[in-house]
């Protein structure tokens, strides 16, 4: 009977979340409810709770997690100061003269914007407000336009430097150490956020390549869905485009400098995030796009996102501690080890569960709740930690696109014009969902696509 308590905890917390209660308080509240019932029933060992203060303190002083508010500040600063808007408009004007060029430029800029913000909602809303009216005005198919924006907006999950990868890196590092201890290994190896960044680089670029290839082929087969921008419009805006092109260089250099310093090992993700936040602020100042009002909005937005992340992390820490106190780790390990098909079936089940949870939970909740539970078991079965992290990130990206519950669809629906029908958005994301699934299959069949670069650069085995 006691073996069912961890499963019951997981079911209860999902039901509470579906009722609309805040995630952080749902996690902690559910855990404390089960603690209270367990104490009354005499089946809960209260000595487990003595570890809680040290765990929470360790979370607050975690140097890796300090990168989160800095990356958020960088992204929000680029968004609020309209530097991101200039980036999108400039690239669209430059490449829009070719059939399908406007959509391709939106994809490329969306990739850069996703990397700078790292937040799916912010990227989709920003691109929806800026790019969607332009694409519709140039007679792009509403389905193609909305599908492209949703798909490129979710690239923030996988394109480094990504907040999702920062959080996954921290959680997987702990899970990897737990897996090694469970195998009797005491000379512990670690996996860093930098390892995940490097591992995600090729899969992220592979996704962008397939997106662009799809749009290029579609422009050849059905040119009416993605026509070239009218020559008169280009002629009218040619000077503006050239001016914007010069303005594109500083933000692009900033993004490449942040990512390059991490990949080259010059700076840790936290240090690079600090440079990125300062660089974005200086860019806004030099372009006279920053005043006290905008600065206050940037600080408020950054504080809200950061508080949300850390409150969820605290709630998840309480939940995972109580889950382990009830023997949840042993239950999960027993379930996977007795499953027919071994590690393949176990990984497939976890990926399906994460995909389905992506309909109702954000990546932050899944990272802090699900990954600490299943991660140690899967890693103990021999999976590569970097490969597992990248697979989870791409998987979540796919679930965020899938109708009818995908988060990206809701974000775009909120800012899309009324004449754009919801069914058109669903139709538009379908090819990109198939591309995502194709990439997942490719990564599953050839894990070296993920692990080769970290092994070459850092010797990660």
C-alpha cells in the first residue's frame, strides 16, 4: 500500500494544477498535505524534513542558477528597448525580396531572438506582434505565417544560451551524481550547463535547417503561399533596410559573444549571462531606447520571471524530498527495471509522459518535478546525461507546438488578428510538429549528433 503513495502524490499534484492553482504552492502544498497525513498515520519519517533547510539554502546560493535572472534581463532588455523589433524588421526587409524569403528571415531572426530571450511566451508574443502583420500584409498564407512564428518561437527551448538548458543542466547534474552513487561509484563525474549548450548546438541548428528547407521547398511548389515582398515596398524601404542592417551588427555580436565565450570555455554560463545583461543595457543606452520608465519595466519583468522560477524550484524541492521520503525513487527504479524492453522502453515511456505533461505544465515545472524523479533511474541505466537533456528539451518543444493544448498556440492566439482562425494556426504548426518528431527520431537513432561535440571540446563521456 505504501508503494502507491508516491504515485498518488504525483496524481494529486497534477489534479491540483489542472484546477488552476499556482504551481509553486501546489507542489509544496501537496507535499505538506501528504506529510501531515503520513505523520497522523505513523508512516512518515520526520527526520527527512531536517534536510529541507540545507537544500533550500543550496538552491539560493547555486551559482549556476544565478544565470537565470541575468539571461532573463538580457532578453527583456533587447525586447523592451525595441532592439529585437529592429532586428526582425531589418532582416525581413533584406531577405524578403526572394520567394519564401520573408518566412526564412523570420525563422533565422526568431532563432536569434529565442536564444536571447530563452522564454517561449515572450518570443512567440514578440514575433506575433511584429512579424505576423507584415507576413499577412505581403499575402503570406495565414497557416504558414502562424506556424512559422509558433515553431521559431519555441526554438528558445533548445538554441543556446537557453534558460531551459540552464535549469536542465543543474537538475541533470544532481541526477547524474545520484545515479553514480546508486551504482556504487564514488569518484563522481558531473555534467555542466556548458556541456548541454554544446550538445544542443547541432540539434538546434538541425531544426532550423529543416524549418528553412521546408519553407524553401514550399515556396517552389506553392509560391502563392509565400510570395516575395513587393518591389515597390522594398524600394520605399531600401534606405531604412540599409540603416537597420548596420543596427543589426551590435545585437548579433552580443549574442555570439555570449554564446562563444561559453563554448570556448572563456566564461561560465553565469559570467557570460552577466556580460550579456550588461551588453544589452549598453546597447539600449547607445541607441537611446532606454529611459527610467523602460528600465523600471525591464527590472519588474525580470524580477517576476526570476521569482516565479525560484518559487517553483522551492516548491519542487519540498515535493521531491517528500516523494523520496515515501520511497518514490525505489518505486520508479523498480518500475523501470522490470519493464520489458529495458532502457529503450523506459526512455520511450518517460518521453511520452513528458510530452503529455507539456500540455499542462511549463518546462520549468517539468524540469524541477519530473526530471529529478526519472533522471537518476534513466542515467543509472546507462543513458548519456547530455543526450537525455537535449532529448527532453526537444520533446518539450514539440509538446508546446501540438494542438489543442500547446502553449505556443495559446500565446499566438492571444495576439493574432481576429480574422486568423484557430484552425489555421493548428494547420500551420502541423508540418513543424512532423519536423520536430523527425529530429527526435534522428537524435534517438544517432546519439552522436548530440554527444560528439561535447566529447571533442570538453572530453565529456
